[in-house]
C-alpha cells in the first residue's frame, strides 16, 4: 500500500466568526488533555450518492473532497442502512437497523427507550460532543446526548417551515429574511425547486453550517477531545446553489439517467409511489414535456445538484483550513459520508427511498494521514458500522451490554489494512422493504405488497431488468431469501405470506353506492376512453347535491359525475386543470339512467336516458405517466366524495348521496 504525498489545497478562504460563544457558560467536567485522544470530525451531506465524488465523476469540482480521498481510506461499497433521512440518521446514532430502532420512514417518532446513543457513549468517554447543522431528529430541537447543538434543521419545503425558529432561522430573521424568502423561488422556476440562490451567499444554509463549524473549531481548540458532527443540508432539494457553482455544470455534458421505458411496470409498486409522493410537480413536469425537453429538465436538476456539492466543498475547505490554522489537523480523524443518495432521474425517480445504487450507496472516507495509510476498500460496509467504529477510533470501551445492542461491525481492522476483515454483503431496510447486496446480486422484498426485485449485477449493472420472477433465477432468489431471513428471522413468516396482486380485466366493472375501490382493485384508465352508466333514484322526490361517481389519481387527474342544483354535471381534470360540462335542463325527479364519457381525443359527453344532452372538449384522456398501473389506477368512490381530495367540480369534500346510486357500470376503451 503506497502512501501518497499530502497536497495542501490552496485558496481555501478565510476564517469567519459570527454570533455568540460556542461553549458559552456551559458547565461540564472534563480533564484537559493528558493524552492524545483523537478528535473526530464527522462530515455528512444529504442526497450525495456514492458516485457523486470527483474520483469517480471526474467533471465534479470538489478539490477538498478529492484531497481527503488522496490521503484517506476510501470505502467503495458503503451502503446507507436506510436510504431516507430520519431512518439513516437514527442508524448513525443508535447502531441499529430500522427493524430494531423502529423508524422505517420519516415521521414524528423518536428511538425506543433504552436505545444506545453514540453521543452519550462518547460523552461518557470524556469527549465534548457538538452537532452543527441538520440532524433530523424528533422533535427537531432534541439534544440527543449532544452537549451543544447549532441548529440548522432542513432547508424546508414551503411557508410552514417558517415556524421552525432554529438558529439558522434567527440568523435569517436578524437580516430581514426567512426560509420562505428563498423557498418561494421554487414556484417561480419553470422546473419546481431549481433556481439560483437569490441572496448573498452567507445567507445560504450550507454556508451558515460551514461558518458555524469554523467558529466552533476556533473556540474548541485542543483543550480536550471533541466529537463534532457537521451535517450539511445540501445538495438536498431545492436545488439552489449560487449561480457561479451551478453554471459550469449547466454548460457541461453531464451523465444522463439510467432508465428503460416501461421499467416501473416490472418493478415493485413502491417505486411508483416514491416517484410521486414528494415534489410531484417535478415528475409531472417531466411527463408533460416533449421527449427532447425531458433530458434538459434532468440536466438542469443535476447541474443544481452538482453545484450544491461544489458549494459544500468550499465550506469543507474552510473547515480544513481552520483545523490547520489551529494545528488540529494531525490529531483529527475525519469521517466523510452522506445520509443517503438520490436518483436524479434514474429509473424515473428523482429522490430517495430506493435500493438502487444512486439512492443506497454513499461515499465513505476515513482520513488521518498520521494514523492510516491511504487505501481503497472493496469489501462491504454500512452506516450500521459507524457507531462501533467511532467508539473504537476514540478508544472507548464497549461494554458487553452495549455490544449486544450494536448490530454493526468495527471497521478499524479494515481501516488498518488487516486482511480478511471485510464483509461480503450489506443489508438495507426502508418503508417495509428489506434488501441484500453482494458482488453478483441485489435483491429486495416488500412483503406488504407481495413484490420483489432481483438484479444480476454483472449482466445488468444499471439495474434495469427485474428478474425476481424469472424462472432462470429461482434458485438465486431462494438462496438470497434464506440470507434475508437469517438476517431478520421474522421475514420468514412475511415472505411465506407474499401474494402479489394480479388485476383481472373485465368487460364491464359494476359498483354500488357507498363503495370505495382502491387503486389495487380499480381499472387502469390513463390514455383510454371511458364510458359510465348509472342508475340513480332521488329521495323524498328531490335531488341533493353531491357526487354520483368520483375517480381520483393522486389529486392531479380524475373525473366526477355529480349533481348540482338539480343539474347533471361532469368534471374532468388533467394536470390539475378542470373542465366542466353541465346538462341544459334539470334532471327529472324519478329513477333515471344517466351517463358520461370521455374519449381519447378529450370529447366529454353527458347522457340522460341514453341521449346526449351536453358535450365539451378537454385536452385528452387521463394522462399516461411512467409508473405501475396498480398505483396509477384511480381511487373510485361511488356516491360520495373523499375528505382528502380536492373535488373535480362543484361539489364538496365529504358529500354523500350514496343512497341515490343503485348501480354503476364502467367500460374502458375497446369495450366502448
């Protein structure tokens, strides 16, 4: 193993100090240094995939990360244990998998009582423990064993984020700004969430985290050992770096997304749910765009993502400079990673929560040239290993009781180059799914849906072809299932009950008043002609207002047949825009057959007793979008309107006239 010459990066910027004292008047009982325990600087980003590093993506301008790579121990197969923010971070600090720490997705929940905390263990070992930036705990201001936190908790999504008055929010407020000052720029852009930072750079949340870290290092000094977790919010969306950081990437030819037309039809349904459950405006924008524009949308998102990484790298340079100025670098072990990656268009997804490489594999570097020779590690590791590894690096003794609770492995023997200590597989869990990855295979199961995915990594490194149900791979599937069960034994019962939903198409779908037909059981209607007949009868010889039938596709698309002031009406929604047609006369007050239809060209028609009474034109049928039909089929409600969905027309949420509806007949496309 060859030691490379340490190269000092120039132009790292000057040290800035703002605000009040980091240590303040806090009382803590520490013996000042009598031995050279190492400081630990733990740097994390949010949304950085394992390939988003300059030593893989040579176009990426991150000289300071490259510096850590040249002198560090680089883990090439490091996987986040749970590729969503809160579950990933809960694994960081607990050393436990989601099936034990209980957080399978983001939510208002904390760790179970008695769960070990990394910060408390380090404190008991004599370390001063401080966190700067995004921790994403619940509640957001939980101290969780830190002696000190400087809160910069998430960029945010909308106006409601103004209510979180953390340290960053107060800093903005002192300067006449708020999170909403920049978040509203998301809606002004032609691509939701993609814009240039509109204010001085010092007001950007990642600059704030860098500035506060520099100041923290300056005040901490070398009086006692410290553990400092620096958690940047970027490059998580909104994609909002300063223009000078993203402009170079806008002009570059960047890698395009890995995808295959129609692949989501063959993938677990949760992939489609994740495509639409966050910033839905982005996939909708992509799906509406002409083919030649789709690539440009992804290019601009990626330029913002890479620009965010370059901006963060500048902050890392300032942090390294601060350590050098205080003569702390030699005795500081730097660990660099990310909570998870993101898809950025791979497999038609934009964000996180998937077991694909861009979402689940993340950077991992351990750096201290005075202690460790530079090396590349190809064996497997994960966030689950960070807790015991950090304790080992600090010389913290692990009691037998704690050892029983920690599920990861100490990576220090690997860091020190001891052969035979690496792992040959990694496990991940998220949103009820469990995954195993090896050199040859990647397989995950989703017991709640009865879905699975299996990729032959050597033949299909881009993970485009799911061979989970392919007869040639049944033996592989069985072997990997057994390994998943050995990893988490309760999966044995769950896998035995896995029954994929197989939808059976019919000539006519018949429903009755009061029914709710979920997407798993509803006919897929996008891109198809639709015809509806309904037998309805008034009560007490009068028509109440309300829906006869409502079909909702995630609120963005759908249709409704309804009664308004005695008239028959139809609302039809495409891409959030509603068109409404109304019968010219009131309905007769007796049992009657009504109908409605829309064809592929967008011709809307209302019928009473089989006769067309009104027509109109919309832009087409329900839009076809990339995704699984069992997710993108509509929710259908007969005689009532759900409380959770915006009405497709002039009726009210929660209205119920289901007693009027005797039966509904629905025909799709070729049967019309």
